[in-house]
């Protein structure tokens, strides 16, 4: 990109997109700690699956909103879509706030207020889906596409990770210890912050002039699946499905494996394996933040294609070596709420799997950049398809853990403790064939099918 092109970048618009990128993770990551507040309420009664329902409602919204949001972006343009998304987010957070004001039933049953909260989480899911629709293509196009567009997206994902890390920390600081006496009102400060940020962003965006690069706002009726006629987009959409499943499946399955009483951590002397497991998984997400920061600095010089090739191969190697080194152990820093950072003895496998966070950190913006390169008027529709494919984060980990459950049959006693650690571990290692296959697909896509010809033009 020439110096003249760099000077033409609208940096006010860019920083506005960065702020919205942060709100995506702030709202999304609010669901899990809020679930911890709800899970001990009467009527929910400690059911962890119900505690995760808010998180599920957030992501379920992507399935319904992805394609309509793409159409909205095509018809309305970036600014109006962003304003609608911000207003929707304000409403969603307001509904969650109201759920803390709704009184429980006469017998103390909190299912009614909980359902109001789930509605708010679902509405927030629509908001973050639309925000994702705006910030990804907007940053790519504001940067002029190519390496600079990828670099802006990487900077945005770094800020996204930072806000996502701060959200559960803030909720935890407000709640302290979760008991049956803990109420949603105890975290009202978080609600006030979210409402204030959405309101302020709505007002500021009103005064910012944002053009639609490459005339992406159009009255032309773009068919939903029209971008899929271009090979690099079709295969890129599939790659995003794989990526989200990989990103969630690697740490999620590792957490279940490590947290089991009587498993590998117990053998290594961990008195509270679940706490250590959570600390190891925390390192994975911390390394994603580190990877995105590094990617933001090198993204202007290193192509998305090269970064994808290197990171997918590295992740495959880390996983394959990890599945073969379960008998070895190593000390690694882990973070727990009570002790902060401390050195813990963990399987070498856990360290290798955690290091995959460095690899997965750059895959979303890089895949998006490759799949939407030179799509022009089809960019918004392609973004909608990308949002729908976020559902891979639910499907692939489910398949991965189903494999583990099937192979680990008979390895736990009635209390849930592992009685055959070797077989239990082997089952989980075999389950990692799912992210390996997904990473292999992404490597093939990046190496052989993502390159767009110089003379490429859309219809």
C-alpha cells in the first residue's frame, strides 16, 4: 500500500470499530460469570448446564441472525447497521438488568426471572452478531484490504481479547463468593457500564461520517448464498466453521480431561484438579491475547495466507506431540482465583495444548481476510454466512466430547472419579482427531485454495 493510501485511512472510524470490537467480547463473556450467579438460585439448583444457558442463547442468535444481518449491512450500510446493533445491545443488557428486579415466585423459585435473563442474553446475541458483521469487513476495507486490512482486524481482536478478559474479572470482584444469597443485583455495576458504553457509542457514532468502502451499501438484491459461487469464499466459510470449533474444542475438552478426579492431575498430586485445570485453560486464552498482539504488529508485513499456513501446521504438530506425551509432566504457570499465578505440575500434554492458543489467535481475521478478498459488493453477504458458521463452536466440540465419552466408557465410578486413568486419558487424546482434521482442512485451504488471481473480478 502506498503512503497516499495509508493517509486516506479514516482513523476516527477505525478506533470506533475497535471500541465496538471490545463490546462484542464484553457482552458475550458476561454470560458465563452471570451463569455462576444464576446456577445456585432455587429452581436452577446447581445444574451447570442451566448455568451455561445464557452462553448458549448468545451463540444461538448467530444461527438466526447471521444471514439477515448480512442483508441489513448490504441494504443499510455500515453506520446504520452499527447503530441498530448498538441499540439492540442496549435493549438486551437492559432486559438482563430487569431480570434482577423481577421477584421470584412465592416459594422462592427463580425460574421466571431466569427466563427473563435468557431473553436478554438472546437479544444481546443478535447485537454482537450484527456488530461482528460491521467490524470485520469495516476494518478490512478501511485498511484497504490485503495485509493492512488484516493488521487492523488483528489489532481489533487484541482489544476484543482484553475486554473479554476483564469482564469475568470484574464480575468476580463484585460477587466475591457465589452463594445462594448471591443475586443478579450484585453485578449491577457491570450492567451500568455496558448500558453506558452502548449509549455513548450510539451518540458518538451519530456524529462520525463513515463512508461505505467499495460502495458496499447497495440497492442491488444480493442473494444470500451468492458469494459461495467464488471458490475462495465458499471454502473460507467452511474454514470458519472449522476454526470456531477448533478454538473452543481445544481448551474446552482439555478442561474436562484435566478436571476429572482421579485423572492425570490427581496422579501428579493436585488436591484440586478442577482449579488447576481452569488455570491451564486460562493460559490458553491468555496466549490468544499474546498471539493477537504479535499478529497486530506483523500483520502489515506478513500475509494472511502465510500466517495461516504456519499456525495451522504448528497447531497440528503441538496436538500430535501432545497426544503422545501424556506420561511426561512439567511445571507451568497457571492462574487460580485464590492463589493468582503459581507453578503447577501438569502433564506435558496440557502445556502443548495451551500453546495452541498462540496459533488460533490469528485464525479468525486471517480466514476472513482470505475469504472476502476482492469480493466487493458481496462482502456483506459473505460476512452473514461467516456469522452463521460460528455455530461450529457448538457442533465440533460436541462431536469431540462424544468421541471421548464413547471411548472412556467404564472408566469412572459411581461418584464420577476416574478409576482407569490410562484408558480415560487415551480416550480424550483420540478425541483430538477432531481439531486435527479441522486444522488440516484450514491448512489445505490457506496453502492451495485461498489465493485470488490478480485479474479476479466479481460479476
